[in-house]
């Protein structure tokens, strides 16, 4: 051990003819037997209070460890350092992996937040459009109710004039088709007559219905207004059986 020497006189164990003894203080100074005293309470090198132990095989184990040959301990230390380094590398890889996962998750969360913001905007736009459509539907419903009421009023008002027109046409038919005029218009083919001052030509309505003609004809027969001369003009004539034949005869006579 070439590195062992007295820290006071710098003599080595292999130097000199006399074999020297060396001591070690509790302040980690190595001193030879010439530079130290066993009963000394302080270190000769640093003058600090210390304890002195002779360097031999009887010294404590913790002191022996500083004098061992490192060439034997270096392979063990390398093995220990390699094991510790591998475990340290595994731990660092785990931490780096967690950091990468955190960064990836952070980007993913940022994208989700952006999508959520876009979805909220679309939701608000759809909500506004839905409210607008709802308002339009309410307006259309009100218009529908208004038109429905108008149509109901028009339908009710259209029924009354039709009945009035029907009654008016019937009154005109009754006025124009007296029993005498009915007989003259229907039976003029068998007994034509020349109009005189007393008998003016009758202007009939082109829009008379068969029912009005038949009713006029029946009223004339039921009233017994046919005179003997009129009965004579009806000789050999058979009255029409239904209203349609009567209407055809009336139209033919009019032409």
C-alpha cells in the first residue's frame, strides 16, 4: 500500500531500517510512532481532540475497510453499479413513458374540448333554428285557423243565396206558367193559335226546370180551369207521362 505514509513526517512503512508502527486518529490522520503519543488527547497534525488506534489486524472493521485493496472491490462495485444503473434506467423509462402518455392525453383532451365547443355552437344554432321553426308553425296554425273560419263563413253564406235563387226561379216559373199559358205552350202543336191583343205571347225562361213545368201543369189541371173550348183543342192528344217528355215538347215548341 504505497499510499500509506505519516501525515506529519511523510515517512512510509517501507522506509528506514527500523520497522515503524503507524496509528490512525479519529480525525482520519495517519501518524507514525515518532510523531504521535499514545496518551495524547489531541492530533499532532490538526490539534483537534481525537482518539488514536494502532493500524494492525486488531483495529475495528470500519477502520479496516479504508485499507483494503480496491482491485478486489472494483469488479464488485462495477457489478453493483451496473445493477443499480439498469434499475435506474427502467425507472426513468417508465417516467418518460408516462410523460409521453400525458402529452398525448393532453392533446387528445384539447381536441375533445374543441369538438365539444363546436358541438355546443351547433346545438345553439339548431336550438335557434328550432325556435324559429316553432314560431313559423304557430303562425301557420293561426293562419290555418283564420282561413278555416273564413271558409266556414263562406260556406254558410253560399248556402243561403242558392236557396234564394231556387225560390226565385220557382216564383218566375209560377208567374210565367199559368194554367192557360201552360196549355198553350204544351199543346200548341195540335191547335196552333194566332196571338191577339188579348192574348200576348208569353216569354218563357230558358232556365226552367222540368219540376217547375210539371208543377204548373198539374196545378192547372187540378184547378179545373180547362174550359170546353180548351178540351176541344185537346182531342186526340195524349199528355206526356213524365217531366222530361214535357220539357222536350216545350223546347221543341219554343224553337
